C-alpha cells in the first residue's frame, strides 16, 4: 500500500513538472509589437484617415490571438501625416 502511494505521488509530480512550465510560459509577456499607421487624421481628409486607422485596428483585433499566445502584446500606433 505504501508503494502505491509513493508511485502515485511520483506520477503526480512528474505530470506537474511537465504542465507547470507551459502554463507559466503562456502567462508571461515577452514584449510589445507596435503596428503603426500613417494617414490623415486631421484636416480635410480626416474621414479617410480615420477609416484607415479603424480598419487597421479591426485587423489587429482579429489577428492578435495567436501572437498573444506566444507572449506578445499587439498595439496600434496611429500617426497623422
């Protein structure tokens, strides 16, 4: 009976040793990927520039899942031209 408990404890420890590093790796952020846009955000063409910025933001929101699973944060940085 004592051998069974020792064996069970060893199996549990081995499983935790395999699972815990993967769980903590996903939670750690490695850095930020900044995606920039340069479009007219002021003046007469501001409506066009705002559309470009919003389209880029939508694309980032749709595609950032796999990148964030790798530990990176994705951020939009819009610039006015």
